[in-house]
C-alpha cells in the first residue's frame, strides 16, 4: 500500500472497469441515491458499482473482506480499512467490516511491540509484501489509533457494542493507549526527541525497508529519515480522545477525563510546535536532522479532527485545494471539505474522483470515499448509537433535491430525502425506533412535522453559520416530513 503511480495501476484500472461492465455483481443493489444534481447521482452510481466490485469471497480463509489495499495483493490494510469502513457500512458490507477490524485488533502482540499486521490478505495471513516475521515488517505507527477510531465510528454508526465491548477490542484499546505508546516512545513530551527507530531489529540494516520502516512515524512514506510526522501527532490526539469517549460511554467518567486531558496535550503540542508562522501552514514532518519540513500529511490533521482554530483550518484547506495530491489523499477530501464549510470544493472533489480521466480512480479508497462524502458529507447523515439518534443537514449551495433509500444504520434502515434546503423527510423502514434531529441552515421561526407545529431550536456552528433544528421520534414504519419557515 505504497503511494505510487505506475503502468500497472493503469492496466489494473482497465481490467477492473472491464469486469464491472461485463459482470456487475448481483449484490450491487439495496442502497440507492437520487439527486437533481445528476453529476453527483452518477458519481454515486459509479462509486457503488466500483466499491462492491471489490467485495471478497466470504469463503476465503480470511473470512468476509473487501479490497482495501493495492488491488493485485487481494488484501486489506489498516489505514485503508479505517477509511473505507463507513462507506462499506453504507453499502451493506457490515460482515466484512466486522471481520477485518476484528482481525487487526486480534493480531496485536508483544512480539511486534504491540503492532498488529499492517496488511492482511484473503488467506488470513500478513501480506508478504509488508511482513517477513515479527521482527522484520513494515508498519505505520498512526495505524493503531486509526483502527481504534474506526471501531468507535462503527459503533456510533451501527449501534453494535461489539466494537467497543468485546475482549478483542478492549485489549486492543488498552494496549494501544498504554503499552504501544510506551514501546514506541510516543508520549506528548517526547515526540521531537524520540529515537527514529526505537524497536529496530538487531543488527539494523538501513537499506532493508522491513528494518527501516518497522514503526514508520507517519503515513507519509516518501520522506527519508523521519523522526515524527504531524499526522502521527494528530492520530495520537484522536486515538486518546476516542478512548476517552469509549470510557465515558461505559460510565467511567474519571478515567475518561484523564484520557481527554492526555489527548489535549498532543493537540497543544501540534499547535505549539508544528505551526509555521512564516508560511502560515503546518509542518508535516520532523527529521533526524532536527529540522521541520512539509510534504504529505495535512490531510490527516483534518481527518483526525485535531484542528480547532478556524483560521488555521482555512489556511490548511486552502493549501490542500491548491495542489493535486495522489488519489489516496484526495479520497479523504470530499468529507473533509464538506465538514469544514467548503461545500462547492467538496463537490468538485467528488466529481474529480469519479471522473473517468482521473488517474488511478479505481484504487479502492476512492469509491468508498465518494460514497461517504455524499452520504455523511453532502446529505449530512450522522448516526449516534449513544442516543439512538440521527442528525441530518443538507450541505448544498443550490436548492435541489437529494435522497437516499435503504440506508442501514443503528440496527434499522431508513430513507432520507432533502427537498430543497427547508424540508427533509425520514422514513424508518426498519424495526427500531430512532430520534431524528432535522437540521437546516438559516434562522427560522417555525418548524412543522407532517404539517403539525413542533418546537424549533437554534445553534451556531464552528463557522458562525446559524442552524435551526427540530427533534422528533420516528417509530418503525413511520414516515415524517419536517419543514421550516
């Protein structure tokens, strides 16, 4: 799963598209998306077909899985799965998500200094492209925190407490936030003076990537002599914040508070040490030579929601938008830009990623990223298992319609339709009751549910935008339409 572009990628792309048009898989149905914005509707249709093409055979020794690595490997990688999991859930790939995340959590071990397997294949083995033995393997250190956060997001989306309560996951959580951080010298006050290779094999062979990259402190793989990456700092912040949220959900409030404070120390270091006052951008890596530099990495500062200063967020978004990145990085951008008040640019990325002329658009993350960008980003659909609730908010600069049907979440299934920016409807076609928070940009004085007045409330988001909302309970087989005036 190295970020490279080559002839083989283009040949694979052609082969994949040929397979799709000749033999569209029978399971590519269920969830459906329609929109008055036909280009976005077409992007969803393409992404759905492409993503479902990558579904593995459930009888493979690994169990249910989908491609989430470089396609020739028949494999799934920790970073890719963490990113693709929500898109997979939207498309009904819940068994695959459950299995792959479980395999990553289960294979954490002391012999690997509390790493898991960076990449596994359909045979249920560590991919040989990244693993020789427990002393010699490739591993990117943000991965544990990414998987930890992904398992929490799976719980929030599905309501399945397995992701936070099963012993496999609780062991993974505890080892990651304690032993893993200690083993790799990742305390908040050691990030700039930690050794570059704290657990390297002995004797150490600098030219062997399984020695040199056994604990690569970043997802950016093209920078030599890294000591720390800014994305690792952001991942640490998100991982500890996530663990704090997991503890809080279990009523362990004192421990939750302690881990929230630990997480905040990483965010403080990110702002204090990594902001370049000259260029008004974040540095993205710190080298063994004691110097900061800039390469890939900004994407993950936003993906892990580690930035709170809106001025710095705007600068970071502007810099990201000013360059063309590899498709792996770009596949994160639709949701990131939708979540950060840049909707037109988010739409541009959706169309760019799904465009037939975009190089390597068949890389698996791309299609899954487009699906999530449309559903969580543009449609603004966010479930929360802690309260068995869902929020919706339409992020568009136009006034068109958009709808999604047969969307699985929180143990039920729903249809959501946005009719312009002042009316949304939700049809609960599943078996469990949910609380719906229907949100609309703007300040409105009245809200109606199926024509009856309901209380309307108001908030302001981080960008200063006014939001009006109404909350209603939606029972199984109930359809409610909410409008504001």
